[in-house]
């Protein structure tokens, strides 16, 4: 079926190229005012100015009057921990009372708390919880998403998480990428013998994940008190051998060397980057590795934000993602993420849109399928209420401006 969306007040994200945007080019978010867009089945067919609306070319097309609203490519959220068993608002209160992220982790909270809950939760329930969260994100404009394991921390529980992600892939219109994150934290029983957990990851988990074809990527929390740069290299090299490309949690709590490790491993991305020195900024700026910023986490943990402006000036490729997880970022809403990027990190609205669409798609290696409005890509977009300008969207940060969501050419109710 052909659908013509007409009377679009602002059509945004009209990139001709799928190359990731860096430096000054990040501020170029091509838009057209007063436009139409045509879809056929799952895909975008063409777009243009309302002055050339081709109704007569498609006489039997379904016509949708957008009534002056904006139409933007769906968000591409390249870093989430969407599959988890339960919330952790007790830690939220502990943080209000002054405990740090590291102190909460040391008390046996944090990731290990989520792992204990997840190990006891059955697969069907985990699937239902995750599926409900994903539906909520779809309504908030997300059309592509990366989801990590990492709350299992045993072979069986990690595989359980990855099977849940596989089911989400099969049953959701959202484009989904799966990442194996067995190296998220050391389980308590390995505290005195961390090397044997590394061995478990290398000799059992990675081969089992690869054999079952359950992940595209491998991730490591490269951080003081978690996994060292050396351990990160060992794990990622083993992953690479079986086709799992690295993407890392790097420089979240300290200048951990994670950025340098990620760049030398040719990681698709290094994510977080709250703790950056000049050298890490320079190294990332000269690389093809994407720097994924997660303002939800720094906001929620009351930490300094990643130095977005310095990274952009250094030429780094910047993506924005939600980090949706129960501990450091209990929201997957990308509308909030771009608003925070503008407000707290001083990214321009155009830069934030690009970082959360085309550059996010590049971080998911899905740039040929989504991330911009281009003929032949999936018809994945959302339509807003009429807005006076692009900048209004992050400016009006508390308003839900989305009127309609379309994924693979179909309106999501
Ligand atoms: O990306 N930093 C490591 N992992 C998550 C937090 C996980 C948790 O606290 O449960 C993050 O922020
Ligand atoms: Fe994360």
C-alpha cells in the first residue's frame, strides 16, 4: 500500500549520505518546510515540497493529513539494558541521602542486586516486562534499539537474557541489536578470584553465546573496581574471534583507559565518557569509534556530564543514547535525552537530533536501514503536533509532542 503524508510543517533528517557525522557537520540536520512524504509497504518512497504534491501520480494511495506537524526519523537508541527484573528505587533513596554509586555497589547493591533478581525471574516474565517497556519506548518515538545482557552473570542467566532479546527481535517492529555483557560486574563468589570469572566468560559464555547466535556485539564495563583495560582486551579479542564486535562502557567513573582500549580494538563505540582527560578526547577525536553519550546516567547519578562540546570540537563522532537500566538511568525516553543533551551539554538541537538518529543508527550498524528519511530506508518516523521550529522540540522538554508513530510503514496504535 502507498501512503501519502501531506501538510508536513517540518520534515527533518533528510540526509543524502549514511556516513556518521563529526565535527561541524554534526550541526547539519537537513530539513524541508511544508512538505509531503510517501511510503510504500515498509519503506520510504519519496518526499518533496507541498508545491509539488503528486496526488495524481498515486490515485489510490491512502492520504494522511499531518496538519502542520513535524515528521522526524525515529530515534536510534544505541545503548540500553532494557531487560531487567525489577526496579531499584531503594538505591535511588540511598543516593538522595548521599551514598555514591561506588558505595552502593560496595554494599552489594547495584548491578549485583539486579543480577540476583534476574536469576530468580523466569524467562516469560522477563519477556513480558521487557516487551511492555519496549512498547512504551515505541510510543516515545524509538524505532531502533540496542539491548544488552549483563544482569545474568551466570552462563544460564546470561543466555536467558539474550533469548528474551531474541524474542523481542522476532515480535517487535523495532530494529533490535543484541550485546553480550557478561563482563558487567564480578559476581560475589568470584571476588577473591576474579580470574576464574574471566575464564568462565572466555571458555564458556562467549562460545555458548556465539554458538546460539544470540548476540551481534560484546561489551565490557571497563572501569576501576570492575574490569581492567587488560581484562577488557582479553574478553573483546575472544569475542571478535567469534564475530562479536566490541562496544564498551568506558570512562564512566574514572579515566579508566577504556577509550584507548576501545579505539585500539576498533570498537564500534565507547559509551559514557563522563570522565575524560585531554588525551582521551584527542584519541577518540581522531578515530572511527563512535563516542556515545548517556546524559540520563550523569543526570540521575548527579555526576559531571560528558564533555560533548570538547568531543565535537576534537572531531569525534557523537551519538546519544538512553542507557535505560534500573540503576543509573531508569528512563529510556529519547525525547528527554535530547533535551538534556541541549540543556546540560550545550549540544545544539540539530546536533542532538543527528546524534540520536543517523549517528545512533551508525552505532547500531543500521545506517542503511534507518536513522534518516531517505528513499529505500524503513518508513520509521514519528509525527508531532505543530511546532514553530526544530529547537522548540528539546526546548519544550516536558511536553509530549508526539501525535503518531509509524514503524515499517505502519501506524502504531
Ligand atoms: O551503563 N555502568 C555500568 N552499567 C550501567 C549501570 C548498571 C546498573 O547500575 O545497574 C550503566 O550505567
Ligand atoms: Fe550502560
